[in-house]
């Protein structure tokens, strides 16, 4: 049985020499300097990578805390948007790091949502073959999912997250109070990943999430964030490099990532695309006899409660299916998807291409 949710929690991701803490605490941003100083005890030059939307809100508070702790701080701003999570942007960041004299005694802090976390983590993993970094996620999606687990990546025009590395942070600082500045659409995007955890974890976590949607009571989000992080941490500890059970965290992502790519990473944000992808996965599962029509209905119910789309429009279903050929779960040219055998029972299945095409046609609407 899941323990009674705790409002403030420090979770340990147990990866031996790469172990680190996830600090989940209201007001944690005010303590970030002290926390980062402890995580980067030898770093004298810390580079904050943020974007032009988040930076004006929080960068001075984080900078002041780090400087108080005795380290020099430099800030690099990146434009807002998924399309900037690219090798071109990474190359610009490498240039700025060289200009700032960053070396292996330096450290990077990602201050922003999932795009900033993935991009800054990738740069940290590859600059001088790896320098330390930490995550301060400021979006709900990043707090419950992308900031934990060490997946770093940039996109290619043909496929999302196809260029990347496994590189664990030294620390993740999650302050739920920063969500008060999150635009409604971005907040709903985070709810999509939370709903994913309801489907793959089941049990009391699913009940907690279903009861709280659409989380107009933000206080109710704090234990949900903690429980989602705890679930992901347990999976990552079992399969750090995504060779087995960790694939279940990609429920809805096979079709969802293809939708994002076909839409040029602009029309649908990650959470919206994954919501549609989960409906598609549920339809495939139903047609394979793994779940019932009632369980498909539950998918639609939760996604509607969150104000997320059930279908994607103005895309070519055939093009979306073609993008599945770039999915990292494919082995030997076989289509594979994470599907449910019931709530809380995710598995990876080989799937007939025709079933996937039918599901995509059901959730992707063509036309202008």
C-alpha cells in the first residue's frame, strides 16, 4: 500500500556512484543556492541555462543564492520553444561555455521546463565529455517526469529526442510554488504526464490522480508530484539505460512523439501530443483484447477532465505512421508499443502495423 502522501519529501535515486536526491519542497527555490553548493562542493563557476520566459521570473533569486554560497554565476538564455531543442542551439551553448571559460570544474544548472532540462543536460553530458549539472524544473511536466532519470537529448527535424545521452544530474530541486506562474496550456501539458502515471501505476496513485483532476486546488498537486517522482525513481533504479522495464514510462509516447514531429514541434506541445498518443495506445490495446471498452472510456474521461485533446487535427495519418519507423523501441524493423493489460499493468508488445495505422486514423484527423 502506498504511504500517506507527504507534502515535503526528499527522494533518493539509488544509482550507486550516480545516486542523487530529488528535493520536493514548497519554497525550495529560496534554498537553491545552499542546496546547489552542497551538490557542487568543488565547483567555482556555475552556469545557469534558462529561457527568455523563465529567466526574468526566477534567475535572480537562484543567482543570489549561489553567489551567497561562494560560487561565480553566469546566465545563458535560450529562446522559448521545442524547436530550439536542437544541435544548432547546443552548438551555440558550447560556444558560450568556451567564452565563459567553463572547464571540468564548472557545473551547469538547468532552470526551466522540459526543453531546457533536456538541452542543458545534453550539453553538460557532451561538453568536455561531461561536466556536472543539476535540474530546477519550473514546469509541471518537468517536475513530474523529464527532470528525473538522466535522459538528455535534442531533436532532429525528423524525430524527437533521437540525439541524446544518459547522464544523471547531481541534484533535482522541485518547488511546486513556481507553478503559479505557469500558463494554463503548459499546466495542462503537465497533467498529461500525470495521467500517464495513473494508467501505468494504477492502484492508490491512480485514485489520487483521478480524485484531484483537473487540480484547481494546487495544494493537492504536491503529494502527486512526489508520488510520480517516487514511481519513476524506482523504475530508473531498475533500468537506468532503458533496456527493459523503463520503456513503460513511454506509454502514449510512440504515437505522441510522431505527432509532435509531423506538426513541426509547434502546433502541439508535448503533453497534448502524449494525450492523443495515450488514446491511440488504448485503442490498440482494445483491438488486441488487452483492455476493455470501459478502460478506453476511462482514458477519454481523464484526458477530458484535464482539458487535453483526444485527437490531433490537420495532420496526415500516413505521415504520422511513417514517423513511427524512427521510434527507439523498434527492434529488427518490428513495430512495438507500450500497452496496458489493465490499469497498472504496462508491457511492451510487438504490434501489427495495421492495428497502429487504424488507431492513428482514429485519433489523427487530416485536412486543412
